[in-house]
C-alpha cells in the first residue's frame, strides 16, 4: 500500500512558512494542511555542534506549536542550515551580506543539513539529512546578478539550489537534492512510515 493511502486516517500538519517545503510535500502525494502561523524564537546554544543545529531547531519549532495534537495528527516541522566548516550560515539580513556569503561559498564545498521533527500526541521523532554541495568559482558579476535579481534573503546560506545560481554555479551534490531545497522527501516518507507502523505507542 502506498504511503499516501496509509495516511488517509491521519491529519498531516505542515508547520512551515517555506513555499519550497510546501511544494515538495505536495509532490509526494501526501495530503496535508498548513499550520496556522505561530511564534518561535529560533535560537540555539552556542555550544551546540553545527551538525546538530538544524534538528535542534526543528524540535524547537515543533514544541512551539500552540495547539494540542489529536491522536491521528502528525505535525511536521523542519529547519535547514548551511555549514561552511563548523560555521552556520543563516539567512542574510541585507543584499550585501548575501553577496559576502555566496562569495565565501564560491569554489568551495559546504554541507546542507535539514532537521525534521515528526510529532504525534504520544510520540516524537527527529532526524537529520546531510548533503554536500560544491560551488564552482563564481565571478563577482554572477554573484551580484543573482542577489539583485533573486533576493535570497529568506534562504539559509543566501541561495536557492532550484534558482538560477543552482544551474550555473553548482558543480556537484552528494546526497539528496531535495534536502538542499529544504525537505528530504524520500527520507521523510520513510520516517513517517516508520513512525506510524514500527514505533511502540510511546518512546
């Protein structure tokens, strides 16, 4: 039986402001509703390892959700981080900051980590997916063009792989392409199935 059929008796709730995550989850065939907006202060301990930041923030978002979950509800929250070495590159505040970030990624390899938390009334599960991305050397003209035309201030690391810069600037990807977009959908489907079929009623 297909996963979307197994989930007919569940209410899937996606708590995400990202249009890319909405698009990716919709493409799996899983029916879901979008959570109402709620506040969550996305901060993390300075001592936290860079690879652990995204799953930590996904759990933070999950527990900030203000509505009690029903027995058949599955809440999905996610966070994506870009890591350059041990440094977490967040969302740029200005175009100039975005240009600096992309300049740092140019000609180098970096990691993209998406943490996802699945929560029900009686259980919770968090996982992370990691992809390695390598950018070609980008000219200042290319960086300026991308930032000024695509305004990537809402994106971790100041770029969207599905946009112009992904076509002209990315040499290679190791791992899930969709993870770099913001939601590792193949892994997500596997983990949802695990959650509803294999886990004990509470863990």
